[in-house]
């Protein structure tokens, strides 16, 4: 009869993969590939917390709201200064400060009336694929952990 032994110094949990780190890196790469980053603040703001029972991917608010990467922004009031900084970060050139200010004001008013272009034409290729993959990996990790726990209980 075969005997299976689990030593006391062996961890119940399988080796922890960096699911959150991989997910954040994939989202950052998708932002780069889609050429939707202006300053890089949004990509840099991405972070994660993984405590085995919960995995959270979040932005630290130093960049644009993460949801806006795919779904844009609905019609709403926008600070002209935010649009001005976005245009500068994007590298859009203007012949004068007055032209930059006019562009920023008119863009803010258009967003207030219509929302952003991405709101009108949302996409699902920035964070959805990475999150779906992370969820699947997280479920596999949880299943492997539970399998270990069950085996340990059966071996008692």
C-alpha cells in the first residue's frame, strides 16, 4: 500500500504566482500597444493587492480613471486644465498659448455635450483580456489550494 506524506514544513498552498503583477503588466502593454497613453501616468498608476483570497487591480488616482481606458467618459463637465495638460502630454503643438487655451476650452465643452470619442465607440481590448486571464489563473490557484487542503484532510 502506497503511503503519501506531507511534511510539516511543506506549505499547504501551492507556489504563489504573481497573477496581479502579470495582469498589471499586460494592461500597461495594451495601453502602449493601443497608443492611448499620453503622459504615462495612468499606466504607472496601476497596482494590485493579492492576499490569496482576494486579488484587486486598481489605479492610485494619479492617472485617468481605469474604466475610461475602454469605455471613455459620458457627457460631463471637464476641467479645462485637465484637457490642456492632456494636450501637452500628448505632444499636440499649438502656435500660441491662446490657441492651446481655445482648443482646451472647446474640447472640454464638446465632452460636456457629447462625451469622449471612446464613450461613443468603446473598446474591450485594454484591460478586459488581462483581467479575464487573471480571473482564470486565480480560479486555478484557488482550486489547487483546495485540492491540497482536501488531500491533507484525507491523509489524516
